[in-house]
C-alpha cells in the first residue's frame, strides 16, 4: 500500500526556519511530479512548490526566494526547506505524489508561525 508520511512541522517564530520531509514509500524513482500544498484555516488548499521527475521546480509567488523544494535520494524523500517564515505561512502542509495518472496524498503536518 502506498503511503506518504510528512514530518518536520511545528511552532516557529516569525523569521525562523523549518524543514519538512515527506517519506515516499518506494514511489521516489517512479513519480512524475511531487508537490507540496498547504491549507490554512478557512482557505482553499494551495500549491506551494512542485518538482518534476527531471528536477524542474516551480513555486507559488508568495514563497519564492524563501522556500526550496528538493528530493533527497538517500532518504527517498521530498523535502521543503522553509526560511524567513511569516505568520501567513501558518497552515497544514501536505505532500502529493503523482505517478502513472494517480495522485497520492500524505496526512499533512501542521506549521504554525507565531511569536
């Protein structure tokens, strides 16, 4: 059974950093696209950053220059380095992997940016 497990969320002060990781349970090398989404309370889920099989990346305008998406080959994980965090980055962050026309989602990890 395919399973994605996110980790690394938590409470951080504005200006701080967090690194999220998503264990991809064997799909790492066969994924077509890996994406981080987030959903804040009362808001729609939004794309944060994505990385294709060939390594091309894209970011939401709101996180460009602050967040970096990457693949960790050794861990077979999808990572999201988040720097200069702002209160508006507070949300549940989800990883999503697309493979052979099917989407797989993790359970989400909470990120709270507050002083």
